């Protein structure tokens, strides 16, 4: 898929564990893992907004387009 999810990179930069982010987002760690690994079919804008707010970043820090 040409859209790469760099959520693990942002978590490392913020020194936050996935479990902590999932708790703050109000989603299960399994659902966060699906998003982190790029297996999600989509992401809701309100979820993306919450991630950006918690990690103090921009959507482009998390999502990246990479041409094949």
C-alpha cells in the first residue's frame, strides 16, 4: 500500500507506549495495532485529530505517501 503509517516513529519520539496511547484514545490496543501496522482500511478524522493532539504532531508526521 502506498500509504505508510509512521505511528510507531511518533510514539518513540514522544517516549510513549502503544498501550498508553490506546488508553488516552479510548480504543483497544488491538485496534491501535491494526492502525500502526497499516492493516486498517481507513482512519476517522476524529481519531486522527485525537492522535495528533495527544502526540503533539501533524497528520503528515503519522501518514506518508510512498509511491511504489
